[in-house]
C-alpha cells in the first residue's frame, strides 16, 4: 500500500520547469505531470519484478466514481446538496444576494425534473430590515421635530422653513458621502438618524431669532433675516463646531474599530457642517420670502398661550435661582461628574451588542474519530 501511494503521488505532480529569457521578457516554464483521466492511473508503475514493470491496473481496479462523502447536509429530513455563496471583499452584500436570487430563478427553469432549488439562508434579509428600520426612524424623527417646532413657534410657515433644513442637510450629505466612497449602511444611516435632531437645531435657532425680530420689533422679512442671522451667527458657529469636534475624532480611530465607526464619525461631522451652511443660507432666504407674522409688538406677546407663558416663567425662575445659588449649582455639577466613575464600573461592557436575527444556531461536538455516518445518524435522531 505504501508503494502504491508513493507511486501515485510521485507521478501526479506539477513542478517548475525553469525559465526562458525572450528579449526583455522572462517566461516561467512548468512541467505538466498531472493525471487527467482515470485510465492514466492504471498505467502508473509501482515497482519492477524480474525486469517487468508492475502497474496499478495489475494490482487494483481503477474506477472514476463519486468522491468519498466528507460533508453531509439535510433539509426537512432529506439529504441535499448545500452550496454557500460568499461575496468578495468590497462588494455589496444586498446586490450580490439579489443577483444570486435572480440566477436561482433562472436555473429553476433549466434543472431536470426532480431537482428542486431552494434558498435556505439569506443575510441580506436582515440587512434590508435594519436599513428599512433606520429609514423609518429617520422619517419619524423629522416629523416629530417639525411637530415640536409647531408647538412652540405656532407658525405653519416657520415649521415648513425649519423642516426643509432636514432633507436639505441629509441630501447634501449624500454628495459628500459619495465623494468619500461611503455607502448607505447601518452605520451611516444611524449617523443620519441621530443627526436629524442636530441638523434642525441650527435652522431653528436662526429661524426663531428672525421670527422674534419680525414679531417683537416689527422689522420686515428681509431686514429681519439679515439682522437676525448676523446677531447669532457667531453663537451658532461655535455650537456647531463644538459638535463636530465631538464626533470627528471617532472617525480617526484605528484598529478593528475603524471598520465600524469611521463612516459613522465622518457622516455625523459632515451632516452637522452642512446644517450650518443651510442655516446661514437657505433658512434666511426662505424666511425673507415666506415668513409672515400677523401681529407685532406687545399685543402679539399678550396673545401667547398659557403653556408658553408657563414655560417662560418657569425658566426665568430656575435661571434666577441658579444665579443666586452658584455654589450649589457648581457642587451639584461636580457631584454628577464624579458619579460617572463608580457608575461606569456598574455598566456592562461589550464590543458589539447582540442582534436578534430570528435564527437559532446549534452546534454539536462529537468525540474525535467519529465517522460521518455515525454523526449523521445521531443528528437525524
């Protein structure tokens, strides 16, 4: 048996055959020694006896049969052939899955009778569900933010102007994402969802100040847009840049974490910077064209709702108390900050949270040396 094995191994090889220099090029040569048919195995010489060669066909029967079963798959109690499709690095999982499904539907029309093709696992389904969920929250967040603006400013035109800042900022961010070769995935969509409440902040601040100029000072829309934006321009810029400084370092993380948080950090930073541009350009322009205030001066303030007056009164009381008790406020803030250290150790830590993909996976470890037949019988039972 050892001689038979060694003879087959030695005859079924492919070795380098040197190289040939042809002008400025070098061509590598190889010696083709691999067996291409079952009949050629029978011609392999194992040994010589009495000067005569002994070949494989003299001591054995060579047949081209099925490969020895080393992998077993079953579905609904029937043995099946399982094929796993794995995408290449850098390709889109959803696009590959959709293309595979299309090809499977074409193959179903060509396979012989009795052969059934079925997709039993598709990771793109979970990806699509995650993306759809984030898009749903993106839209829901935009609607709720607009409702909050309506409750406090109580001007439908102002709500429309502020709401336009959300799609304007998000769509403009898409252009920068395309330039940086980002895709719409869980991390970028999560960043856009979180940015909804931030991108509308700058527009609300600018819009509210323009609205205040028109309502309290009786200034015209164009002048109010110019003066109102100029008055708080520095404060809005400082607030926006502070948010960018918070999220941008996340994009520069190194190591394995970079694969997950790089696009998140950049998307957040870009969307916030775009919102600053929108609040200084689109919001004042729309305010000068569309914003209208029915009344101005003291009479307009007298018609404020009781809820708005209550909020205003409560805020002024809290502010006055805080200014009169500065030491207590500083002590409370310092105490809350120091509490973060013991509370940090009470919170569990993990790299990535577990996701519920509506799947149950079980694994069984068999003793070493168990045959495939025995393992398959155990799994069937």
